[in-house]
C-alpha cells in the first residue's frame, strides 16, 4: 500500500510547493512591479489575469504533470491578486495600500 501511496503524496507536496511559489511570485510582483505602469509600452494587465490564463491552459493538459503544475502555479498567482479580481481591475497601477505578504490584495 505505501508503495502506491508514496508517489501520490510526493506529487501532492510538490504541487503544494508550486502553488506557494506562484503566490509568493504574485505578491512580489504586486509589491515591486505593480506601480511601474509608466515603464510598459502597452497597458500591463493585473497578474490575476495571468493566473487565470495559466489555470485555463493547464486545464487542457490536466492529466499530465505539466498541466497540473500550470494549474497549481496559476492558482497561486490568481489568489495573490484576488482583491483586484473581485473589483474587476484589468489594467492600470495598483491603488496605494499597505503591503503585507499574507494579505490577499
């Protein structure tokens, strides 16, 4: 039994780490790249859009390792910018706010 269960447990833990990395990179982007709108030539979308795109594209390969990893990373990125999704902010600078790592903004 443990021989069958161990690969699933290690895959689960790996995807959990990938989700956290997506969240951490999303928070990093919110703090350090969210107010750099003037540097981009075209309007830069909020990063929840990139997370939703990764979830959507990963759904096509959800039975493969890469598809599942894309879904988990996309979930992390999406959740890190959940407030902007809930207020339907698509483009533009981040509104001024106090930055906290574990805060969903």
